[in-house]
């Protein structure tokens, strides 16, 4: 069982690298399997088809992202500390690696035609929104949901803009803009 789990992880890692190299989901299971050093038949055996392999890859990316969020929240008890950690995580270096960028972008595309990808994407958005609202509520009360929606949209938009600018990948300015937006939102509540 352990060998099977290791092979699955190798195939998922190879999928991320192959999508990153090609920038598209138009990669073959043969390309992915070759990158993982296994036969295409083994990839089909473990995942059934290419879409299931892509979905397993997205689940893996979402688990990694969730673990990163949880790790960055350790010891953060104040709402602004928690919000900062959540927002900064979206622009962490691991989220800007070629494979991760391509996988996220293609995940959004896959969600247009795949009900399971759409479900995973909706789950990600709900969790992100919920994390923001939880930390915003003590500061913003009933306005927390609206602020979380705006911050989520800003994060998505800035991620696209900065991630697609491959000539200069520095997420620092994106983080600064999101944190400034948070500051403006919170100061507007006082005014």
C-alpha cells in the first residue's frame, strides 16, 4: 500500500511539473507518466483517466495550501494577525512556482466543464471566505461578509496579474496591495 501511495504522489508531482512546463491541461498521461518514470498503464490503473489524475492533483494542491494556511495561523490569536497570515499565504513563494501557477489557472478552466472540479473550487472559495469572515467578524461585525468577498476578489485578481507576469515574479507588491485594502476597509468602519 505504501508503494502505491508513493507512486500516486510521484504522478501528482509529475502532473504539476508537466502542466507547469506546458502551461496547459493539454498534456497526455504518457507525458506525465514519463516524467514520473512509470508506464502510462500504471497511471491509468491508479487514477482511471486523465481528468481523475488532474482532480487528484488539485486535491493535493488544496491540501498543501490548507496545511500552509494552518501552519501560518499557529500562534496568531488577534484578528488582524490572522487576516494578515491568511492573505499573505495566498502570495507565498510556493503559490508562485510555475507548476502551481499553471495548475491553479487550469483548475479554474477545468471547473467550467467538470462538476467535480467545480465542487472543489467552490469548497476552496467557501473555506477561504469562511477563514476571512471568522477573523473579520470581531472587527467588522455584519460587514465581515462583504469585506471578505471584496478581499477574496482582490486576492484572485492580483494573483492572476502577478502570477502571469513571468518576467518579474515578486508577490510582495500584491501582498502590500491586499493588506492596504484590508486597512482601508477597516478604517472605513470607523469613519
